[in-house]
C-alpha cells in the first residue's frame, strides 16, 4: 500500500502549494505520537477537561423492546455535546506543538466549529471558522456559541454555500497562511495525513468501548453501529474492532430515499472519485462534478466520505446501510421517550438502523450503538418539522 | 518541435492568457478566447469548469460557476479547443483542469480526446507529483505535455522530482495562496525563477497574482520566459456580462496594457495570427 492510502483510496490530491504543509504535518504527527509529553497532556485534556471516559450505558428499556442487549456509547456526554472534541483537542494540541499560532476550521451544522472554538479557547489559540452562508442562517445558535467561545465565524457565499464550500474556503485560507496556521479538519476526509490523524484521535471511542464491554459482559459485542457522514465517529468506534469477529455497520443518510436522488449516501449510492484531496466514494455526475446532497441531519449532508470507509466497504469488513430522514426522525423521538436520551439527528440514523436490525438478533446478542452526539441542537428543527408537536 | 517548444524557442517573453471554457456561455467562450488571441496572447490556458476549484480565488471560482450554469461539460471544452485549433493552427493550447474531471472520464479517454481536439498540454492543478503516475503514461501515449507546477513552498528535493516528469513549460506559482489579483507580487520571484532555472532547461512561466503591467515587468525581469494572467482577464468577463462587444474591447485593452510589461517584441504591433502563421 502506498503512503497515505487505504487500499487504493486516500492519497493527496491537492495544489502543489499545500504539499509542504501536508509533509510538515505528517512529520510532526509521526513525532508527537511518540512524544510522552504530548500523550500526557492530551490525556489530561480528554479526562479532566472533556469528561472522558464516556459511559457505555446499558439501555434496559431499549433492550426489552428490541429483544437483545443494547448499549449506547455516550459521546453525547462529552464536553460540547458530541464526539468532535476528541479530534479538536488532539489537533489543537498538536498545532501548539508545531508552533502554529492560529486555527482555522470548516463547519456545516456548527458542531465541529463549536468543538474547535472550545479547543482553541482552552489552549489559547485564536480560531476562525468557515461556514456556508446557508448554514449560518440554519444554525444561528451555533454561530452564537462559536462567537461566545471567542471564535470568528466567516460566512462563505460561494458555490452551494454549505459545508463543502466551507471546506474549499478553509483550504484556500490554509494555502495562503500555512506557515502560522493549522487547518483543523473535522472529519476523516481530505488529503493524507488528515484521515489518519482524525481516525487516531477518534479511536479513543472504540478503545474505551472495547474495554468497557469486556468488563461488563466478559466478551466483545456482536454488532457495533455508527452513523457515517464524513465518518469520523464511525471510524473511531470501528477501528479497534476491525481485527475482531464483530459485525460493523455504518449508517448513511438515506434522505428522502436512495431512489429520490436526495440523500447523502456516498458509499451506498456513489461512485469512486477524487474530492477535496482524497480518492474515495463520491456522489457525482457523469462529468465528475459533486452533486448536491440532502439529509435532515446537517452533519451527514456531504457528497463524500473518508477514504478508509471506502476501503472497508470494498473489503466487506464493514457493511454500509442507508436510513431515511423519516426513519431517523422516528428514532429521534423513540430514543427520547424510551430512554430519556435525545440523540443528535446524525446519531439517530444509527439508532434507526438498530431498530431495523433488531429482528435478526437473539436476546443474548450484544448491540453497541455509537451515540455520537446529543440532540439539543436539533430540537427546534424537529419541532418546526412537526408543527411543534413531537 | 511541439507548438509549445516552438513558441518559447521563437520568443524570449511569452504572454499566456487564461479563460474558463464556457464563461460567460458556451458560444460566447469562443469569442473570449479569439479576442485574447487577436489581442496578443501567445498561448492560451483553457480551464475545464469544475464545481469545487480549491486552488482558485473568488474571481475564477465565479467563472467556473458561470460556465457550469451555462451547462458546459468536458465535451464542450474539447469542442472549444477544436474550434480554436482551427482558428489559430500554430497557437499552443493548454487545458487547465482539476483531477476528478480526468479520473471520471478515465485518463486514457481524456488524453486521447484532448490530443484529438488539438490541445498541446494539460495542467492538473490538484495532482502533485506523488500522484502523477496515474496520468503520465497517457500523456506520453498521446503526445500531450504535462505542465508541472512549482510553488514557493516546494522544497528543492520536490522540485527535482517534479521537473523529472515535466514537459512543455514549467508553471511557477508566484505566491502562497490561491489565484487572484494582488497589489504587488512577493519579492521572492527572481529567487524562485533562478533556483528552478538551475534544475531544468524547460521554459519557465510565472502565474498567480499577475495583474498589472509592472507585475509583468517584474516577472520578465526575474528571468522568466512567460507570464500567465488569469483573474485580471476573467474579471473583465464578469464586469461586462451581457455586453459582448464591450467585453472584447476591455479584454483587448487589458492585454495590450499588460503586454507593455513584457520584454519588447521586435514587431509589437503585428497582428497575432499573421505572426503565428507567417
């Protein structure tokens, strides 16, 4: 396998000007991974500041309902309300070690922007967040949160004015300012070494899950389920189980159905292409232009996916399924009522798949769902979708 | 001798114009390119419209959007190249593209169609040397020059690797950033031109940010063989939307002004076509 490749996927499809920054990042990352000072400081931030480890909650009501043993990995309880902070703390600390003096990030729904703003504030690095103009309106509350945390939000008015354009804008900023700026990419996408860095920082989810389930059940789970947009929470929980006899299922945004063309399921319905620095699966037209995507969950509304997922799909090691907006909304309400946990709409896709898959599981089977984020951010949207009645 | 090599052998100072195929419309695009040629562009870079042009600044990105809204596809780009080849048989034409356009079509088909249409070179803005093995055999098979990019941030080792696979000319990126007009060019251009000159016999052209006659002069004085102007011309297309005659006048005037920065030609006022064909 070539450097920076996952099977045939991944690589570094970027303008020449960025190559020096990617090479520097790769070298630094290789060094700090071996640096005990870095590990101990990151460990402090994760445990004392962010609230790790997160619980692996056995859900009695859900288990009775589904007829198997269901656990939720509670990334919703991490500081900031989602798994995003695992990555932003890791990369922000790395940026400090690299001597960078400024962080930039892209954000769609605002979760990664908020997590970057938190990490920047905690580590004393100024943060500028690129956000599609459409998203700044849809997610005005998160814009305010980021500003409250001291970050500057830069609306992006080009292209479709959403997440992919925010990534383009952040890459342009980085090209122009790479000596003092670290681009804190929010998912396991983009050019090498980003997919690897993000996967490594998110793998804490799977490592904890593995330890916790062994303590609790004395064996590994039968199935682990996670939602996949860019795929960072999924790769984080899957990675430590890849070598085990554990069924891994990634759940994509089926939107209004794969036949409708309005969805975000690049692995289920896309084709292989180069997008924003990496070869992976992509929702594209016949000429190679990325298509507009749709999902009720803003965090899954993206035309491509991390290259490691592309490899895991081709090898058959992970199964990728799509769940519609309607199924996700049902799961959102269902989990709220059944367990008193309001999931993020993204995470609700994983819950929805669990509801669908439960028929095939025995009562002793162990099912782990990665609850990647909490749903407070989505409550207003869901209320408006349903005329105020949940 | 290829058209590109011939041009640089003939002229010590080459003016390269850039346009996005299909901007401001598929039909109007030919008029834009023709005007640039008539006004004195020695070589044209023709961009294949792409929805996510991350190496480009806002002016050229909007041109990509206009071209895509007009429905421009790679087929239309090849048709434009064919038409231009007919209009200016000796003028070098270089396709400027993002890699997914090539990946989607398949490199064999892309390069064969490019060659059949009459393109001389292909510049893939997001395909660094590490990944260039994907296209190198096809460029060679169809006799298309692979125009390499070198940035101010490119290390000497990478310069060597990049130059070992380059042909036609080398595109030196003047600054750390995306395409777009700047008030002044960074001071390091002469250093970059000199460093690359030591490693290759290929002609060197400088682009990114070049938008004023004094920039053109700076580049020429730095010892480059050519200068590439993009955003400053593309902006005129946007400013004269809906007024084709005004747009062509503005392009002619801009190119004439910019060309004044070049090392003077022996016969500066002779119309381009006669000079190329004669």
